[in-house]
């Protein structure tokens, strides 16, 4: 997620990301004043006397959200991306919907001359002069989250990147410029990538986002290409509807690959054309069985190279690493009974054995998400392996007695501070015996150079997000000692680290001390800090932290080398690339790609990352966008704050943290609105250089990501809401006290009743969607919004002021999460609603004893009587989450998780793909540019903002088959998507429960 206020772990099985600052509280703030200082936020704790005197709150340190807050956070966006139909939650769900989408595209494209293009192909720049909220933090050119890298053998400049929701990208000049080679894939949700010289040179990609948090989408198996992405073919054998953690090529055989997925470990002997499940002995091996889901989350795999004698290679070490480990499920059975290490001499199916709890490694119930690395350098002993281990016990027991934030562990054996890291480990014998090299306590000392030092560690210590972001790699060029141990390893947590003293690993046969006690004397140093520049981001401001290391500026001793930049936080991927004269370290994180090259034996430094390696990427993850008449687009981004795209294509960061919903005055692009967590909204009158907070005083129950909307007929008219719905007609002059409360959504059992008091089983109703046009307002709401984290039963509905504020009867509208509401511009009584679901992708409706009789089917609904009744107008729209509707020229333009579709009429019926060129990426909304009715603007979650000039929507031309075989076909023969005849007949009741939870400030549980 982003950089600014640090977050703490929310150990709920939900999405979440938190904001933390240790800055002191400020004085009471007068209404209409500029925003609170960095690291603080306006808190509505004003006394009656202060309120009467004109004060609306105080500037207080940003607090870590409670676990209940995190549950609500997950609900607010998880449900927006969940499918709705009742049925089997299985690997058939996503492929069924994707096959329908592919069939529609092949059957015909509406407005075939409409070519979608990215609105900007430039990185987001976060160091523009005058934008004080972002400038000075050490971040420069930014892109979207990268999950994996690969390199072409024999070339130090030819790399590949798997971007979370952004597809597959390639550079042939060492990151100086990137280009997409994955646009023809049936989904842009990727997690693992490999390149092998076999088959004339083959790129293989595993789909599905492995961050396994709230914003993670499932994938469609694996795909391969031998023509640099011109066409892609589906690999046989890898299941759909899961996530991909890592892919490794066997260094002894380029045709042999291993893919670690959320449904087991898969092996290919034909360069990715087909895979076979090796069937790890997890005791719950049926990957198609719901209760075996967590038991087969293989978070990494490594393969041993041959010795100099040409033997000993091909040995495989894999790890099952569900973050909660053996935590009991609802039936009292362990979620993952055998988290831990698995080894095979050959990697063949049925040859793996479970290592249990090897000497020196964490006890099996402590093993959570784990990443692995092997020493395969030519001068190294290839039996040396390394691991970063997240602690499942800490993850499961981080809740405090009052249900609030995690506290430092009470047991001496556990690391202090808010962390779920167990430690960094090394083994000299391919995993049989281990030495603990470091834990969070050691990594938190000032001498390491971490930005997470001193008082920060009380709430946010290194490894706090090791369940979400973690990698480790061995420098193959680094020298070794007489034992063959490598000279250097690097790993990523929130920051990038490497060892600065030799790796001290106990020799084989040496008695080991308890696994929770670091045995070595290896020292580690941060080489990619959490933040840099001159900003302390609202943390400790100035002075010395214990140990005498100056805390601000945050570049520490590297500032002497002129360092003003650093890597973006939250490290997901890393690789070493030998150059012949040295080595390049490439890292990927929530801000894109970074690299630095050093000579043989030289040290890496925080001073040498430069501006990053993000030129060419169009992979930002906006939740929302809005365009002004001069072409300026405001966007709210996952982990990259809020930004604006100029008509020239330049993308400028204007606000820090996570950004959600935005608005811009169409006649004056200097007036921009942006939202932070929990409905905290701000407005800028100078294009984002300065901001005023004007969150409505008294608003309660706001979702983590709270929709707000500007009236398209009046830029001074805006609506936002939590439990209470607020309206303003004061535009940028709005203060926290000048909003007018116009309705109270009440509680689940007492909807619309302002006097209702929430209680057990009766939560507040919270706004989940809103639209306003002139005097007309419609609101979608929910409560409980997520039965998994909140409780049962789920409730939802529609409220409107048409005919006076009331809860609409909404007859015929299924009880599912309302993702969007759209007012027909010609008739205020006509409204369109899009629906999500109310569960998780791995938890079927009814599994918690909930009533499923009102779940229903369909994704787009229409009412012509102000919400009194609704008709399903989904027609043959793919059974995928519909995120919003645009009424356009007598048709419905529907945004879905696999692109944009258009109906023939506003009554739905037959749908077609709209235009050409837009990859199969989650699309949250399509809007009309205010300066040109023909210009459409699409907000895509993973490929930034795209536009097209709409042609004749009545013109439909037979689709051109993309270069990928049909989802679920498994043919492996190169059959293209156009050949998927009959796909529309796939049952529309297939469920897609995609979990794309809220994401504020990094990590979503």
C-alpha cells in the first residue's frame, strides 16, 4: 500500500491496512482551516464549548485501526468484487465467467472502430515541486505492484515482470523501458513468471495474485508463449480459480519447471506446455475440496543445480505456508495441518516427503508464509538454502484483550513489537538442519539502518507484513568460504535487506539451540528504506534514536552519498542478475521496479536506487477517476495516494497514503476532492498542492473505502455517507460543519430509523454506493456488509429521496452487496444497480448457517419506479462481478472484472464487448468526459486509466480472437479464444467470489 503513515498488522482473516503515526497531537483546528500536519489527522472529538467557538476537531496522531475496523475495511471492497450467484465456489467459477466473456468477444465487438488507449504511459512522479504531501518522501517514478521477476539466461538486460493486476511485461535494456507482452492473456491478474530457453525460448506465467489479501484476485491457471507474447496458450494441468506464488526452472533441465500455487505444487517436463500435481503429502491432498484449500498453499519452491562434477542437481525443496497455519476452522480441524517443508530428490510426482520440524527450524505450528532461496552460484555449495518465515502463532494471536491493535508479544521467545516475522534462516544441507540468522528484534536495532526503529517498533517492526510481502535470494556471484556458503543474500520485507558480515551457519552435525534463539552472529543492513528524502512522514521528528543514529532526514549515513530517494515499501519480488563484471539486484514492490548494479564484491546502498525502473509501465491500481474539461484526470490509487494525469500524459502525485474515491470540478481542474480511509475527505483549490479536510462532523459507520459523488450538473453539489447521508452545495468552500445530514440509514433490522441503536445482530447500515444528479439521490447500503468478519445475516438495500427520503422496497433485487447505483439522466425514477456478493471466494454462501434464499442471480438490475421494484437486465452478460453502469446513448455500458461490455438497449438482453484494445483487466467504472460526449474514460484496477472515442455502438463486427487458448480448455494446442463455441451456455449460476478487499496503507489481511 503506500508509504506515509505506517501501518500495523490486523490479524483478522480479512483485508486491511492500517495507518500509524507517532507524531504528537496538535491543537484544535478551526473550521475551514488547512489540513492537519503530516502524520496527523482531524479527529472529531470537539467539546460542545469548542464547537460553539468554531472548532471542529483536533489534529491527532493517526491511530492504528482496530481489528473490527479492519473487518469493516475488508467488507467495503471485498464485497464490491464478489460475484453474486448461489452455487458451487470452485475452480469452475472464474473460468466459466471468463469463457462467457471470451465467447461474447469472439461473437462480436460493438463500436469496433473504438480503440482503447492508456491515457498516460508515463510513471507516476512523486517528487514534483510544490506538492508537499508527497514531495520529500524519497519516492520518484512509481508504478503498480510487482509480484515476480525472471531473466533470460545469457543476458543481463533482458527481464520479465509479473504485475499483480497488470499482466506480463518485458524489458531488453535492464529496466530502462518496459513493454507489455501479456495484453492477449485472458486475464491480467498474474503472480509468477519464468523464462526457459527450452522450446526455442518460452515465457511461462502463472495467473492469480499471491499477496493473498483483500485485493487479491484468483487466476485462470498457467499460460506459455514462445513468440514473446504475440500469442499465449493455456498450460494443461494447472487448476483455475487459484493464485500463483512462484515458478522455477530446473537449472539441470530447461524443460522442467515447477509452479507453486494455492492449490498445490505443479511440475512440467515440457517447458510449461503441461503440468502435473506432484501431490505433496499434506494429509489433505484433494485440491478441489473446500476444506483442503488452506492445506495446499505452496508459497515457494526452489531447485538445486548440479555440483561442479555434474551431479546432485534437480533436488526440490517446497514449502506450504498458509499464514494462519494450524488455526482451527469452523469444524475444529486445522486449516493447514502440515505447513512446512517438503523435499524430493527428483521432484517427480509422489516422491516428496514432509520434513516436519527440522532441527533449528520453527516448530511446525509456528510456520506461516515462507519464502525460499538456494545457493546456485558456480563457486557455491548448492546444498545451502535460506528462508524467511512468518510466524503463524503471532499472526493468530495478535489481538489484544480489548480487540484493538496488536501489542508486543508477552512471551520472551517472541520478537518485540508489532511483527509477525519469525526469522531469517539458513541451512547447509538442503533443509535438514537450520540456523536462525536473525529475528525482528535484531532487525529493529538502529545499527541496521532500518527506518522502522526506536519507538516505531512498538507498533510497526520489521516483518509486520511478512504474511503479505516477502522474498529472499542468493547472490550467485558472491564469494564463498571453505564450506561453500555464499557471501551475500538479500531479502525483502517492508524494506530491502542484505547481510554485511559473513553468513554464520552451523555446520552439519552441530547441535542447535532452540529455533527462537538466533544462533549466528550475522549482521544485516537495510539497503532500501521504508522512506527517504527529508521527510519523516509524521513519525519521530528529529533528534537521535537509541544508538545515536539520526532519525531524520531518514537517509541516515547514506545521505552523505547524496541519497534522496529510496525504494517504495512492501517488497514482493527480487532477483540477482550477473553482469559479467558484477551483479544487478532487481526488486519489485507496491511502487513498481527498482534496480542497482555494483561491481564484483561491492556493496549495495540505499543511495543508488535512483528514480527506479518504471518507465513504460501502465500498471497503477486506481479505485476511481474523474476528468475535467481541460483533460486533467484525478485518480485515487492503491498504495500510491491520489494523483492527477495531465492532458500531456504527465502523472503527478498530489496526496500521500492510499487513495480511494475522487472528484474534480469539470470547469476548474484546480478543484480536486480526494478520500482517505473511513470517509475522510479533503479538497484542494490549487490542483493538489494544499488541502483542507472537510469530513462531515458526526458521520459514523463509514466504510473503509467510502464512495462519494459530485453532481454532474453542479460541481458544488456533493454527497457522501456512512450510516448518515450528507449533502453539500458549498463546493470547495464546504467545511466539516457545513454538510447537511439528509438521511439516516438506521440499522439492519430498523432501516431508515434515525433513532435505532445498533446492537448484537443489528449493525448499522453503511453506504456502499451513491449517485446524485440535480435534486435526485440514490444510495446503496449494507449491514452486515461481510458475514465472514461481521456476522450474519447479511443485509442490503436502496435508499432514495425521490418522493421524499425513504428506504425503497427494492422488490426483485437480490440481497447482495450494492457495488454501484446509476441514475438515468432522462428520468429520476429510473435507476440501475450493480451487485456483488456477500462472501469470500473460498467460503460458499450458507457455510455459516446464513439464509441463502434471497441471494439470487444476476449482476445488473433496473428500476423504473424509484427503486420500488427491480428487473434483472443482466441478459447474457458474463457471470462476473459488475462494478458499475453508464447509461450511454440508449444503452448500458457495464464495467466488469474482465473488461467493458455494452447492451443493445437499457433493458439489457444481448451484450457485446465495447471497442478494442482494452486488456482483460478489472474495470471499476466507465464515465463520459465532460468536454466530449464521445470520449469514454475507464478506470481499470491494474492498468491505470484508459480512454476511447466511441463510434457507432449499433455497429457490431465479429470479434478477432486474442492469441490465447480458452480459459478452462486445457487443450495446450494453441486453440484461440474464438474457438470457444458454446461457452455462453455455461450455467450463469457459477459463482465468482473474488476477494479484492480494502487496502489502506499497505497490506490487506
